[in-house]
């Protein structure tokens, strides 16, 4: 059955990054998830979560959908709920950008803002989850998609990895993937293992995120890392984890648009910086696939704002205004 605009979710372009690999004997490809209709990789999970819930009878025409989100998942769900005519309440916190809140409202979502962090953990994520539980308990026909533990989230990204493998002939040596709910990681990991691929997964997490055992700390870039380990996390999801700072997210984004003319979001910048950090260690002739989760227009007031960058990091423009030769590899050592 054709699902209208939702049928355009997935099958996003995979493009070769010719400039960032200049000087390296590497083939580097980027999966452009910004070209999903809602603007991010979260469209995939939002669609599958809701479609399967409807098929199972857990969502009806009078159901109220409630979810916690820092932005992209909320927008993906708002789009899906708008298509199916469902009421949707998105629980956000003060780190959610004004632009993302406006997008949620345009799609018809009701925005519920948590203004105080959890008293025990000091984190907004736990406060958002508590608010979701409260809203569900007080709603006659409430449904929580639960992107943090619902296996349908991972199922959506089994297809993401299938698309990458089919496009590159099952010869991907390294997959660079941002960690948040671990849905993308788990789905890609499942496809790789089930099909016996040689692909090694490089998880890209935030400094200050606890997903891969890091110490909790303040983070500025929404959707990059998490203050709580998602239930979708499993030991062995990645062959290696690289922790990236907020500044490295900024630098990765700015260099990506400067070199490849791709305007991407914060976690995409993290993925780019992770590649930059390790590509000198990767064997010549290797093929690397990078999943770029969302678009940069949602970060115009933060990552792409010189005033915002200056406020938090000082004068750092020299980090991305260097000549392209700074992207060239050192001699590979493995």
C-alpha cells in the first residue's frame, strides 16, 4: 500500500566524498539521511514504530501518541501522526531549539516543555521520561512508541544497512555511526552479523555521554550522545567507540560544508570528526561508509552561528578555515 509522503522514507542517496579523502587511499561514502521527507534518519524509526503499532492494534484513531525527543524523532513522529490523523504530544526540554519546536507545531504536535531537570540525576532526559509516563497514565488511550527500547527502532535501521551494503556490493570495511538511542547501531549490527559482512562498526558518541561507559557531563549539541544508557544498547554493538566533543561537532560540520557542500547537523559533524581522527590508521584501499543523520538548517542558530560558537568556544574559525590539505591522511599504519 502506498503511504503517501511516508513512502518516500528510506532509500536515501549514498554519495562519495571526494574531497575529505583527498590524499588518502580510501573510498569514503556518506548516507544522506537529511533527504528523508522529515529531514532526518529518525523518519525511518518513526514510521516503522507507528506502522507496526497500528497493524498490531495498539494504535487506533482515538489514540494519543506521547514521546520524549530532543528534536528529530519528535519531528519524524509529528509527520507520521499528521499523516494518520493522530494526536501527538512531544515532550521536550529547554535544549530543544526554537526552530525544532516550531516544526513540531507546524506538523500539529502539542509541545510539552519540561523546565526542570530530574532532581536525582540532574538530567533533562530522565525528567522527560518521567513526564511521558505521567501523561500516558493520565490519558485514556495513550501510546508511547518508546524509541529507547522498542526493537522496531532497530528494525528500521536493518534496512538502512541493507541499502548501504547493496549499494557498495557488501564490501564496506568500516561503518561510522552516531550513537543516541542505539537504534541505528543495533539495526546495522544485526544486518552485518546476519549476512556475515566484514564491516567493522565505529560508534561515534559524545564526550559527556554514558552510552559506552563515559562519565556524564554537560553537552551542548542536542541528539549527540545520551545521559542514560538506552535499553537498546547491547555489549558488542560496535568494534570501537570514539568520543567526540561539542567543538569537534562544530568543526566537522563546518569542514563538511566547506569541502563537500553538504550542510549537515551536529551528529554528522561528530561522524566526520571521528573519521578524521582515525583515518590515518585505516588500511589503504578500505571502503568507509558514514551515516549522516540530519540536515544543517536546524543548527543555523547554534553550530552555524559564529556568535554561538564564539560564546562557547571562543575564536576557533581557524580550525575549519585551513586549506584542504589538512584533510589529507598520514601514512596508514594498519
